[in-house]
C-alpha cells in the first residue's frame, strides 16, 4: 500500500498502466484525485467549501468523490467526516471505513478496486446501521468534477406503445431557460459553465452518465432497479452544478436497514483520453457504440 501526500491530505495511491487514483486516509474517505498516469486530476478540489450540519458542526467537502445517505437532510446528511479512516488492503484495491457517526449510528465504507491494465475502477459503497432501531435511507454516491466540460445525461429508450417513458425532476433553483442546457433526441447535455446553482434528476434505466472535459471522457455507471423505490421522486441519477464544480450522482433504492444490516451500491468508472464531444446524432451514435453507452 503506497501512502502519499496530496493537497495537504494523507492518501493511499492506487494505479495501473492507465490511471491513478488517490484516496484520502486522514479524512473522509474521499477519492480526491483521478487521472491518466500522464495527465491531470479531473476531480474538483475544494479545500475551503463547507456546509453546516444542524446542531453538529461543519462539513468539509474537500472535493472529489464521497458517500452520503439520502434523502438530503442538513441535520443528518452533512455529518462531519474529518477524522482518519481505517484502511485495509484487499485484492486489487483497498477498503476504507470511517468511524460510526455518533448522532445517527451509521457507518459508511468504500471499497476501491483497480484490477488489470484498463482505465476502469469499481467503487463499492456500503452503509451499515449500528444504531438501536431501523433506518430508511439510500446510498448516495457523489462525484465532483472540475467545471468547464459537458455532462451527457441519457434518457430512457424503452418504448411502450404511446405511454410516457421519461421523467425529469427539477430542483427549485434550476433555471430551465439556461443556454447551458441542450435538449437532444434521447439525452440532455449540461455545460458546466453555470454561475448559479442548477440541479436535475431522473430515473436512469440506461445506467450511465458521462462528462467530457477538454479531451478526457469520464463515464460513471450504476445499476437501475425498475421495481424498486427511489427517493427524490424516483431519481437514480442526479446532476448538480454551479460555478465551482459539477456533480454526477447515483443513488441506490431506498431501503429499511435494520440494526446490524447494510446496504450496498456499486459504481464502475471509466476514464478515456483523446476524446471529443460528438456533434450531431450520427457522430453520437458512433461515440455511444465505441464506449458502450447503450
């Protein structure tokens, strides 16, 4: 296990021939850096961004990737996580767990697995209930990426005669007249150049979201369970952005977790270089086929 310092944090480094990740050990856990071995970090770095957790203290975002529990509630979701985490080596990766949250009885852990030579990583998120009574929540995996690129948010391709097959959920501050939103055949594109906050969510049976920044393509995949209940009016994927970063978010179904039980939510990431945002439907079809964006 290689320990290194990055942006003032003690981190564990994972790498193969294609990509390198840094996962915080002194706080979090966070995946604080993701890059090609010869490239730059694509994740947002936010050392001074904070939010207040009601009656508890200050939450530090740090940037990068984090695990929360949903639905969002400032008295529970923003629980500070500034203490060192426990790191255990596993096959092809590491397991990180934080201390049990004093006020909720919840313990969050993340496994980061980087096998083989490909630019692909698997993140296994787990929420465990160490409290005295059942809790209902979802695992909420949030990746903050640097602004300036374009997010691709797919919509359902499932057809059922003339019945509706798509839904979008808008947060109250989402300005749908923004020129940074592009409505396309079976997807939205969100340019991360907002001055004010914007957020949208949707059920995502296609199971992926993507972000193109300069010549780098970041793909984030997570399963969708059509028969399960999701929070935020049925969202399994969400996208938030402002002038500092853009977030690609996935959620597990809502579950009742009894004392001693856990829920698990798995994402797969890919990072490709030398990629341009496709222009036009024909180019996008070729792009989708090349990167498996069905």
